[in-house]
């Protein structure tokens, strides 16, 4: 025991002693194993006793039957160790361990209890009851299996007892201690790592128990574990991963590889079987393995394009169902068994022919399922086309233009694209691309000929189709639509458009007017052909029109000159021989060709046997000898005829004088001019007279027809008008009033409306437009006396009679001429009837009536103006003027006045007129007779 421990125990003892003294007893604590005579405590001091009292009272220790381990020293008053105290022997495992005794005193009797606690010291090491522990553990024991171990025994208590255990080595087992209720510890050994008999058949361990004293003490015991054999070893593959390869066209039964595994067990536990547990290819019938020897074979078809690699799990199992798994990786080797597949990603529907070189027109994607060289593809197209194939990236190809496109040369391309791989043997596939070339207006119209020449007969009909120019445009559709235009130019100062025109659509050239070969024989112009593109292209061509001559001109005689003023005669001497050239008829024809070939013939001659005319040259020669019997005056009529179809001709008179001297010729030809002039004048006057007579006859016929038509139309108009037309007669101005009021201050014209057949039957009286002139009854008809109304009614059914020849007017009733009045020099009733109105006066009267009609229409209210129901629907305001004065009706004895109740007679009764003296009649002059006749006709 160390000095430090002893000092701590002494201090503890003194503390308990002082505490116990205060309570009437004393307790001491001392460690065990103190040497004899060691001081336990000063009991006298602790009890408060004097040493004398101890002596006098015979103090002593009373322990009863227990052994005395403590003695009292009375001289010193202290307690001393009498015997060595072993706490384990004294108390074993009981705690606390104490010695209880009493100190007694006599005289007087007193006792005191004293307790001495024996404090344990670490004086005993842990001890096992056996020398070694042996266990049999199966190698198949699972981790966590428990083995209860024997615990160590340590007589010490408390901290000095067994505190912990340790196991060495701790590879397979670990210790687990558990405190029990009795204060002991339960020690278990737990399997933390399976045992393997094949590796270690016996496991030796050392268990160590350690107490907590100071110094620390321990005890050990060996543990021997015997591992029992079990089927605890699974088969082990030699390789965890096997790799092999096979071509995709390998036959069935091909050996791929052999899987090997070993098992540390023996006998049945070491027999291994092989099985395929899983295949990554999705099928389990492609491979098989021999279950005994582990040979892997091919039993199905494999395709590199579908599965490029297979992973096969192989399980090796023993009889105890222990197994191990290994993996077999089968790489499929590609074989060139797939053709390239061509897909058109994009394709232009139509290519414009003006595309630039290098323009992409089609994108192709070529896929070859093979790999490596077998999957490398090259594409090419047919030759001699303006395209090429380029590769942008892997498996992508572009078809680009490699030249200029021309739709007119090739409007469509069928391009064969062939793609081949680089496998052995090489496989290829083809596709045909059809590309349409769209048109661009890049070609101007081209005429069929570089120039045109056509001919047309003169005197053609305007609008005649001469010929057709035609141009072709190699472009398509609208770009090839050609229009023909006549370019502006002039021919001899005349616009060519006034000569010919060209049809814009067909190119037909028409003659605008009739051509005359003699004025223009040919002319040229240019025709432009323009297409319908944008912008339009054009070309032009020269056209020449040749006018072909027609025989439309008669020959013209140049000599001899025909003149009416004088006579030209050729003199032939009487001594002329046969073939004597008298003269030569010279003629020309403005036509051309055979139309201008002239021939001459003798049509008439005074003596046909004397002269002849050359057929081709027109020379007049004698055909015989001139004799004295031949007349001096010879008249030859020569016909000049051309060779046209039909032929045209001209005649010329040639006067020939057969004489030897000029005076003889002059005397014979003096009357030629007179006769000719006479004949010419006579002909002229006859023709003029015939023309004048014909003109007068035609004019007369036209005038008669016009008058007839006019009368017929007027009668038709009167009959169809239904008595709607007003009759506007003429009345002399300053007409005398019946009432004797004198001459009217103003000139008034009056109108009366009559039906179209009133000239045959009757006269209808119409009321004026003003109520202040003629009173109207409720029916709207004129109010007349009963007698006169009856007379008018009866007169409707009688024929109209001519006016009486013996009626006369009074001076106040007789109308005078315009602007005249009755003068005293003329007796009443003796003046003649005024002259009939002239056409100008009639026109003025008509204009005045029209103005009155217009004014009445504008001022009067609508209505029928009080006409009878027979005519009221037809006589409207536009037909009835405003009559406000008396109306005189020539040829009648009645005069309408402004008083509706008092009709007046224009003439006195016949008896009154008979009694009156008849004034002398004025003598009739021829002019008056003519006027009266004309008046009667009217």
C-alpha cells in the first residue's frame, strides 16, 4: 500500500471519529491488511475521556464472540491493530465491512460503541475457476451467434473488483458484458465474422479480466474454439467477367467460351453446376451453357444492327445452393450485310433556271446500319449533268448545282443517286430524284426567218391578210407568250401604220389600204416580237412588202399628140414606095411586166390596103405604092393594147395627107377643126342637157314623194290623236266687236279645238279657261239657250254645209286687213275679204299660241277645264289655252260672246239682209281670182 493511500485513509478515519463523537459513538475506518500495532484512533480523545478515567474505570473492549482484531492501549488512550485484518476473509463480498465492539468502563459503569470499518484494498487479482475454456462452433454459424463465457472472480469489492474483460484476438468474436442485479457481470462472446473451417480449423483466444484497483490487476484464461465443418463455401468463378466475340453470321452451336468455378468444399458440397440466369439481349434462347463443364454455345441468330453486345450472367451453384455469379460479355462482330438507306430530308419542288452554281437543291441522309468500314458510305450521281454531290457531315449529303441550268435545253432532270459502303463485298442502293426546272424569261422571241419578204397585188381590198410573221420563244407559259408590234417608221413620208397593221396575237400582217403599184412598188418596215415576261424581252425583224402590178392602167399615147385645138397630119408623098414610114405611134403603159407589153393594131382606116401598123413598134408604113386615086385625107385609127389579163387598150387617130405639096394638104384639112369643134360642143351640150333633165326628174319625184308622205303622216297624226290637237286658225288683227264697242285695243289670237273628223261632221264648243268669260254649269259644259242648244244638237247629225254666199258683215263686224280700219271712202259691205295670212304670219300665230299654252299650263290648276264628258279625259291643261275674248268662227253664223246667257248672231236674219241695199261688188282682179281659188282649195 502506498504512502499516499495510507494518508488518505487516516484522514478519512479521523473525520468519522469526530463525527461519531458528536453522536455518542465513535466510528473508525481503516484499510485492511494493516500491520499489527497500527494506530486505529485516539479513542479517549474522541470520547472525551480522560486517561485516568480509562485507567480507573478499567476500560476494556467487549467484542462478544467475535475475534478481537482491535486492542485498547489505556496508557495512551488509543486503539491499536491487534491482528491483521483481511476484509475478504472477514466479510467476503459484504459491504461495507465493519468491526463492531463496545468499550466499557466501571465505577460508574459506562459503555461506548465503536465501529471500525474495514476498507478494501486491491490485494486480490481476478481469478477464473478453470484453466481454459473450449467451444465447438460450426462454420455455418451466422454472425451474431452468442457464446456465454465463464466470468472471473475477484475477492475485492467495489472498484477493486473485476471491472472489464478483453478478448484477443478479436477477428471473429467480440465480447459483450452485461451487469447483473447481484452486481456480477455476464460475459458473452459474439460471432462477428463467420468462421471458415477451410481457412482455420481452430481459433485460439485469450480472455482477460481486469479489476479497477490501483495498481490494476488482471487474470486471463485461454479459449479454444474448434470450427466444425459445414457447406459454407460457395463456388468461386475463376474470372468474374469473361469476354468473347462472335461474328453476326456465325452458325448455331458455335462455342463462345468456357466458364470455370471452384468450391473449397469436398464431396457433394464441392460439386458445381452452371446456369444462365440473365441475358441483356432480351432473349434467353440465343445462348446455352453446359451445366457440368460450363461451355457456352450459340443456339440462335444474332444481328449486330439489333444488338451489338450481349451480357450473360452465369451462376455456379453447389449442392448446398451456395452459388457464385460471373458475367460473360459477348461482343457481336459486324458483317457487311446491310445496304445503305437513302432518305431525302428536303427537296425543292422546282428549280429556277437562273440558280447560281453551288446552290443546294436536295439534302440526303444516308444510313448504313453496319459499323466501321462497313458503315462508311460514299454517294455519287450520273455524269454529264450540272449537279454534283457533296458531303457536309457524316451520313449527310447535299446535291448542289455545278453549272448553269437551262430549262430550254433540259426542262427536267432524273438524277440517279447511288450510295455504296466500303465493306467487302461492297453493298449499294440507288434512288432517282426528279427535278423540274422552272422557267425564267431569259430568251427573247426568235423569228423563223432573219427577214421576211412578201408580195401583194395592187388594188387590194383594205384589211387583206398579206402574210404572217411568226416568232417563237423558247421560254414557257407567260414568258413564251409573244405579242407582235409594228415599229414606228415612215415610207416616203407616210407612217407605215397607215399602210399595214400587224395582229398582236397572231402576227398576221394586214393591208390598211389599197396599194398602187404605180405609186409605191415596195416598202420595208420592222415588226417587233415581245414576250410576256417581266421584264419583257423582244426582237425585231425586217419585213419587205413587194407590190405586184395589175393591169389597171390603159396605155397612154404619147405621140401623136391628141389636141382639139389643131389637127396634126402626116404627109405622105404620092411617090412614096412600099414600106414608107409614115409615122410612129408612141405609147407607154405605167404598168410593169407583161402588163406593159404593148401591141399596135390598125382598127380603122380610110384605105386599109394602103397602110399597116407594126405590131410591136407602132410604125405606120405603106403597104403598097401610093396612086393618084388614093384620097388626100386618110384617117387611121390605131389601137394600142397591152398584154395584161384582161387587156386594156387606147386608141389614137392619125391623120395622113397624101399629097406632094403643103397647100394641097392645108386646103384638104381646113374643115377638120371646125367639124371637130362642132362635134365636141354638140356632145357636151347633149350630155349637159341629159344630166339636167335627169336631175330635175329625180328632184320632182323626191318632192312628190315627200309631200305625199307628209300629208299621209299628218292625216295619220290627226286620226290617232283622238281630237287632242288644237286647231290654231288665223284671225285678222283689230277684229271688230259685235257689241258695237269699237275696235279692240290689242291684237288677240284665239284657238278652237276640234276633233280630227270635225271637218266632216260637227263643231264642239269648248268653254274658256276663265269663269268670267263663259258661265259653266255643274256638269262643266257650256250653257246656251235651249233653242240654240237644240240647233247645235241637231247639227251634229247633219253634214256641214258651206257658208252662204250672200251673207254680209256690218261695218263693225267686217274685219279689215292688218292695221286697217273702215274708211268712209268704202261703202259698208263693198270691201273685199282681207288677204289670207302669209306663211310668216301663220308662223307668228303658231308661236303665240304655243306661248299661251305654256303660260296657261303654268298658271291654271289641274283639271279638265269644264269640257264635256265626251272629251274631258283628253283635253287637259296642256291642250287648252286661255281664251278670254269673243271667238269668231269663219263659215258659221254664230259668235261666242262673254255673256253666257246671250248668244249673238254674227249675221242678221235672212229677211233683214234681204231688205238692206246690197252694196256694189268690187271687181275681181286676176290676183283676187287666184287668191280666191287658192282659198277655196284650202
